């Protein structure tokens, strides 16, 4: 429990008191502020394109590794295609800069998606057939602590992916760029509410996806273990 951390060890104190890490170590799951060494968190969210749960752990004072599982009812890539499927992704945050209440991290997210063909771009008679996709995203993620309880989230990332629907004998490569904006609000020492949205545009062959706009939204709850 987070309440047991009132008296940090010498290693934990030195990890969180580095002069270029002013707020890293404070609870955050969406921003450029990393968790801090040996700290763990659970989070869950609902929105578009699905419902997800995530586990994050601080492997070092600057490095946070997570695993997110999502039940999809919409395309996690481009457009607003409806379908049933799932996605597994690995969110990674590597803290690179801090000054006063600002933290900046490199954010990486490899992911794999499986489900109906509509989720990976097919809009024809194969939209309900099995499809899969893999992608990698990377960019910068910022966290600005506005108050002791509220953090503003801002980021930008780009990515490449590969999708396939075997029965249609169709595969394609896609590219994307998106921005991220959000807010985290602590309601207690170890409990947080958050709202995070992203938007952008993606490239894919003209015969795939009804729309190439990217839209995502998550409202959720996080708890530090």
C-alpha cells in the first residue's frame, strides 16, 4: 500500500530527489512523470475504442514499464470502424528531463491487435473475418503539475503498423501521427481520476478504412499499490 511508503529507504530517497527529476516519483500513469523505483499502479479506463486495464511498474527511478489489455468495440488505429476484438500493448516511459513542475519522457508503445477485419481497415465483405495488426509508436510525453493534486498531460507521437486479413488475401502498411492531451486528479494519496484524449491522422491505402482520422478517449481510475 502507498501508505506504507511514508518513510522511504535511502535508495528511494536518492532516486526521487535528483535535481533534474522534481516531480517524478509522484503518482502518475498518463504523463511524462515516471512512477519511481519499485512503485506499482493499476489503472482501468473506458471510452473509444474500448475498455482497458493496465499494470505499471517502476523498474528504475527513470523507467516505467506497463502492460495494457483492451477489449475493443472500435478500431484502435484509424477511423470509426466497429468490430469486436482485443489489443495488447506495452506502454513504456523513459524520463529524460525535469525542471520545477515539468517532466518529459520518451514514450514508446508496441502493440498487437486481433479481431474482426473492420478493426484493421477492411470495409468490404471481409469486414467480419479475422484480422490482425502490429504497430509501434514513439514520441514525447509531458507532465505539468498544476497543483499538488492535478497534473496536465500533453504529448505527440508517430508510428508505423502492418495489418492483415488472411481470408481476403489483403495486407497493408499504415503510418500515423497523433497528439495527446489530458488531466490527472488525485482524490487521495493513492487514488486518481483521469481523462485522456488523443487525435491525429493516419496514412493507409485508399481502399482501407472509411476515415483516416484518429480519435481516442479514456475516462478512468488508477490506484497505486
